């Protein structure tokens, strides 16, 4: 059962990686926000050393955070009415900020 879950997760990750890496160049945002007479931006390929370097740095940061998450101690949080109310208010204001940002 556990192997099936792991296999399904890796399948999803692989499919997403293939879809992201095989997309064609999209210039819709350029057509909306940039004059047509301006000079074109250079294409940046995912095989360039700078891109690969930043990709490796990002992957290392994720791996270090996963490793640290298992090593750092977790503190018990007191379950109180004040904490519950604060979390509810935080949820409401976070949702409102997302809606206002989207608007």
C-alpha cells in the first residue's frame, strides 16, 4: 500500500516536470504589456548554466529545509480559546487579502 502511494506521488511529480519542461514559449503577456515595435527579449533555455545553477540552489534549499524539519524540535502549543479565535481571525483576514489582491 505504501509503495503504491510513493509510486503515485513520483508519477505525478514526473508528469508535472515533463509538462513544465516541454511547454512552448508563451508570449501572451509580452503582447499585452509591451509595444509590438520594441526589440524582442532573448530566449532563455533551461539548459543554460545560470538556470541550472539556480535550479540546483533551489533544490538544495528544499532538501535542507526537509532535513531541518526532522531535526529541529517541535514545541507544544497550548490549545486555548484565545489561540482558536486568533487563528479564525487570521484565516478571515488572509482570505480577505487574497480577494482584494485578486480584485
